[in-house]
């Protein structure tokens, strides 16, 4: 028999470029809200979702770097894995989130920091509430 070999040639291979969608590398959110951490990823050839990894390093634990998966019910990925949605954010979600993308031309990573704060309501002398952030 004959062996048929298919070759795909890319003239301009480009390793992944990863930029936060909102251009912010530090995100702040009140506790108990949801946040979408999203990145624009450009590469030639394009990065497929199976070649995207997310890692988390807690502000509370300097040692552990966790790979994020859909097994945590508070985490949801977009279908292309360019976005991570965290629902019901808690203080334990504060830390750094790193996305790594790989294609045939190379690998790149970008990290954003998530700060979680508590909104507090105080009554003033007239009985009205004022919101403060702690």
C-alpha cells in the first residue's frame, strides 16, 4: 500500500499572545459577587482549548499552585477557555490567576491578581446607611 502524508505548512508561525480583555492586571471585586476573568489570545495557528491551562495561587497560601478545572463548582470556563467565571467570590478566591496557552510556535503565560473585599454598611447618626469598603 501507499502511505499518504499530509503536511500543513504555516508560513508565519506566531506563539500565543495573551492580554487581559479589559487590559487590567489587577481586578477587585466585593465578596459574594461573580467575576469573569477574560483574555484575548492571538496565535498562528490558533490555540485550541485543550492547550490552555489555568492555575491559581492563593493570597493565603504561598506554596500551592492549583490547576483549575470544572470540578470546582464555583469555576466555569467559556467554551474556548479564554475566560474563567468565578461565582460567589470569597476571600479564599483572592490571589493570582495564570493562563498558559500553547501552540506549535511556542508557549506564553499571563497572570492577573484578584483582590476580594468586603462591603460594609454603617448607620450614621441620622439612621442612614453609608457603604464603605474594607
